[in-house]
C-alpha cells in the first residue's frame, strides 16, 4: 500500500513539473522572462521532488528485499 502512495506522489510531482515548465515557456514567449522565472523555479523544485521521491522509494524497496 505504501509503495502505491509513493508512486502516486511521484506521478503527481512529475505532472506538476511538466505543467509548470510548459506554463513558464508559454509565459516567457508572450511576456518575457521577468514574469516567468518563478514558474521555472517551481518547475525545478518539482523535478527535484520527483527524483527525491523516486530515490526514497527505490531505497526502501532495496532495503526490504535485502
């Protein structure tokens, strides 16, 4: 059950990251980087959270098997 919850959080973080990145690119094209840099920062944070959650899930899976 906990593995399913971790997987759901991974998927949510990657979706948030992709949405933030696409919104940032769109806003950069139409309004410039000065109004979109926050979205790029949110996107980087969301990608980082995705990779952290993935590593945590993998390490817990490896520890339970060995």
